[in-house]
C-alpha cells in the first residue's frame, strides 16, 4: 500500500468504442442499442492519434503518479489482443494492441500502471444482463450460463496479468447484488470473486485490488463523492471532469481547476486518493478542455506538491472552509476561501514553531495570546484558549 498512500493522485482513462459515439460510456445501454447497431463503432475504431506517451506525460505533468486504463468496459470490447474473443481491437481497422504500448508509456514516464476491468459484459453471449437489457425492455428470454462467462472473465484477467509485465493496480467494476431494485443483481458469487482474487494475488503478488468484486480489497472506491472524513481503510475517490467517464463531446459542464484541486486536497485531508478521469476521443486524444485542467492542476502541484505527496489526515480539526494535510510534523493548512488578514486555528497555540506560505516560502507571523492577560483573553470576541492566530497578507497570493 505504501506507494498508493504516498502518491495520492492518479489518472483514470475511459476509452473504448463508446468514445466514437461521444455521448457517455453507457450509450449502448442507455439507447438500447443492439449488438448490430453498436457494431458501427467497432467497424470504425481507428485511433490514428493514439500516443500513450503523450497521455503519460500529461498525467505526470498534472502531478499524477499512476494511470488506470479501461482494458474492457461494460460493452465488452477488449483493448488488447485477447485469445478468448474476437471482440477486440486487433479486429478493428486499427488492428493493433493498445495495452502494451500503454504499459510501456507509463513505465517510461515512471508512472505506476493500473487496469480497469469490467465484471459486467453486455457483449458476451453467456452474460445474463439484468434489468434494463440493452436490447430490450423485458427480461431476457434466452437462458444464459454465467459459469461460461465466469471462466471467460477469469481467463481474460489471467491474460492481462501475465502478458504485460508487472501491473500495480486493478479496478474491477462492479457488483450490485442486494441493491434495492426489482431485477436482482450480481456479486461475488457470480464473478467467482474468491478464486478470481486468489489468482490475481498469485499472478501479481504486489498488486492492489479494489473492492468492487463484492469481496473486500486493498482499498475502497467511493465514486463521484468525497467521504465526510477518514474511512479507516485506504480509499480512493474516482471523479470525472464533466460528469461522463467516456468522451462526451457536447458536455461542456467541466469542473473548474480550483474545484478539482480542492477535491484532491479534501481527499488527502481525509487520508484518501483521487483518481481523476479523462475520456480520450475516438482518435486517441485527450481533448483540450481536459488538457487545460490537467495543466492547471499541474501548475498548482508544482508549488504545493509537498502538501499532497506523502501526506494524510491530521489529528487536528481544521476551521470552516479549511483542510489540514499532514506529513510527520509538517502541517499544511489549505484555505478554500481567503480570510481577511487573520485565520484562527483552535488547539494549535504552542504547537507551531514556524509558519510559512507554501507558494513562496515567506514567513507567516504567529499571534499567540498571553494567558496571563486575562482581560484581553476574556473580552467579547476573544478567541478560545489554545487558539493560534496567523497573520495573513490581505491579498491572497497568486
Ligand atoms: C461504474 C461504471 O458503470 C461507469 O461507467 C464508470 O466506469 C465508473 C468508474 O464505474 O459505475 C459505477 C459503479 C459503482 C457505483 C456507481 C457507479 N457505485 O458503487 O455506486
């Protein structure tokens, strides 16, 4: 777990046939597309601008230390040359494996390598699709044998964990057994999760696996929300840039760089990681809106990385609109809004030897009340005992 807790920040990449539809990675299901209809993307999949080294450089420049690629999403399309299916990139016009160059690019940039692999498969003929079937609105009339699919799933995970060298991270997606719904669900038993995880650990002893097989993993994965505090276990929030994981051309509702930085800070202040998603286009590019945000986060990280990397939650409670991250005896105060001149930090009086702005290293003066000056300390509006006050510049530094 050491690198994972230390690095704190990774890139999620959702990329596949749905990137050509460019309207969300669930497009096949949402629009009730038949396999035949969805085939139009397979027949035209030709990412001529695919340059995983550029992705890895963007990730690294943003301050990310690991990258997680969708080897297969729910649509079942495989980004590597699997021996177990024809539904793979090598049979598209592109005709070449995408995963090996991805792994090589990450390694070349010094980044850890992760695979996302969908447990759900809307293409495999023996996968029983629950509920809102992509092809019809009624239950599937044909009996399906999930045992056959299970074997396929295990076989493909074996391929992924034996064919590409060391893999650092695996994100299975997802279980939904026992959810309140009218159409059942799938979980650990359906995936053969116990056997699956045993195989994963045997093939890649150092790997970290998430918790979405329905069995506990090495970390938990709150999705598109920030937990309210430390979870007592390693965790990683995954977040989109604009609400869609797959490339979504007409969705311009992007989170601002400020918000994204806050998500990262907020997570680390609660002992968590951030896996921030990009959805490259059908030609293989990270779109300019996404690149702009990655660059802005990178600019922030250039000066503030020390308050993220190797940091975790503090035992101190931060004031409203502030977060603490801490690394050993270094406490970092993140101000989500810039106060006027003073910020009061309960419980920190006498605990801080020196304070400085992280951005330029300039000294911040400490104001500690003298406990013997009773009148001053008990006047209306006085800070409670033990409060440390920092004197900030009135204008927020750039
Ligand atoms: C899943 C996928 O369906 C989605 O397309 C994307 O890949 C995302 C990262 O993962 O979506 C989920 C999975 C689990 C929950 C919610 C959305 N969940 O547990 O609440």
